[in-house]
């Protein structure tokens, strides 16, 4: 499901949404999908770095979902997260996390082999973020923002759009277009902005490349209704306003037999830090 906020085409300007996910951090950590093992292993291996997989900086680490996967692959990880509620949960799961936006975060001389951002880089100014990543990456290290992109079945997408138009007419973007168009095409704008930010970072990165991993997940009704309130479209709405939307979507899933298969694509755009 594509849920891209808009602020004159600059999602990082919507701090109200960017820092709203901690409203229910436990649900976020429980419900949000993990990332493909192949992506995690590729970042951990990082064959171009001086010290492959030695140290990862996780920007917008949230509750530590990607950080825990990277730690399991053998990488020490430091998280940076602007929402103290999310960072607190990450720490409770064993992830070291500092509370700050990436733009304001102070590296204090620390360096890393990879800077990653799991479904979070669109909350960072792409040029400022790339320049800062270049400052903390060792030669040959990679900047790797990535996103999980799910595509709702068309009939469920229409139910979401209809229910939101009735119950949430003040959603700050064209939700019908967002949920019914190609999810991968919708996210390409974010990848292009991230790549342009790397190119604008004063020659600090080689030419960006994209990685693409296809997978799927079967959601029960309860599991999907657990995910929806964690999405940026809905995090600023109180439960009573969201309830009619969840009820309509739940009824539609029941009509499908109580579950559905969500195709996912995990998309990354990566840039390798130039050798000094």
C-alpha cells in the first residue's frame, strides 16, 4: 500500500507525520514487515568496504526492526531516531539508539561501513542526508536507503479509498491515487530523490544503483488491521475516526475468506563512498 505524504513534494517537511509513529510503538514493532534476508546479507557483506559489515548506522531506526536483522547478520549497529518513544523500544530490544533527526545528529568522530535507512529516508532531506552520510562513511562504504513497498489487491485498495473518503476526508494527499496506482512506480520518486541527493553530495559517491527484491506475505484480517494504524496515512488520526475504515477493510477481507496475499517489492538505492 502506497502511503506517501506530501509537502510540496518534500515528505521530509512533514515532521508531524515523521514523528507520529511512536504513538503506538509496540504495535509498529509487532506489525510492520521485516526486510528480505538477501538485502540484509548484501549490506552486511559490503565487499567494497575496508571492513566489510563492521559497523552500520541505521537512520530513522524506529523500533529497531532493520537494526535487529543486521545485528543477527553480524553487524554492530547504532540507530538514530527522532521519536524518543520508538528509540526507547529499540533500546529495550538491545539496539543502541540515539534520539535525534539525522540532520541534527552529532557523529562525534564515529565512522561506519554502511549507512542505511529502512523505510525512513524520505523523512530526511536527501541532499543534507547524503552529505552527512558521506562524512561518516569509511572509504568504500555504502549509503543504502531501502523501502518495503506493498501492493494491495485492487478490490481491497478500492475499499480503503472509499472508506477513507467517507471517514477521513482531510487526509493530506490523494489517497485513492496512492492506493490504486502501481506501488513500485509510486515509490520510484523517492528512489530518484535519494539518488539525486547522492549525486549532489560533491562527488562523494559513485553513481547510484538500485536493488530490487520481490517477495510476498499472507495477511490474516487481524494481522492487516494491526498494520494499518502504523502507516503514515493514519498515525495522526484518533482511533474513533479510523475505526470505520478498519471495519470496512475487515469486512472486505472476511469476504475473501479471512486473508489475502500481499505482493511486496523491497527497493533500495545505493551509493558507494568514494575512496579518499
